[in-house]
C-alpha cells in the first residue's frame, strides 16, 4: 500500500489522496501555438522512473501536493506543498 508523507498532516494512506496526474513544468509563453499549449495541458510523458505528479489530499488538509514518485517501484521520493513547489502562495 502506498503511503504519502503530507507536509501538513504527516504520513497517510494513499486512499486519502486523489492523483491529479503529471505536473507539467516549463509553462509555455502566452503566445505559444495551440499545439504547444495542448501538449502542455493534456500531454503525459508517462515515463518509467521518477515523475513529478500532483496529488490532492482530499480526505485531509485538501491541499495540492507536488509528489515525486518512481513509476517502477512506486516509491515516493519527495512531497511538497504544490504552492511551495511552484513558488506561488495564494
Ligand atoms: Zn494533508
């Protein structure tokens, strides 16, 4: 069973979380083409090995988290609040 160490709530079972998919990096400029924006918004690389994902602690603090997870071993490599990970705190 996967366990995630929420920075706000501590170690919790995966069943408390909802995976929001891969976390895109390198936001395109506003005038980028539709193809670039489509790939940024909907494209998933689905690589083997470490991948950056968004997870919502839906049955906890309800914060979005930036999780680095190895898709081969399912081992969690790092967990941060998503706002901290992207350098934006609302
Ligand atoms: Zn939490």
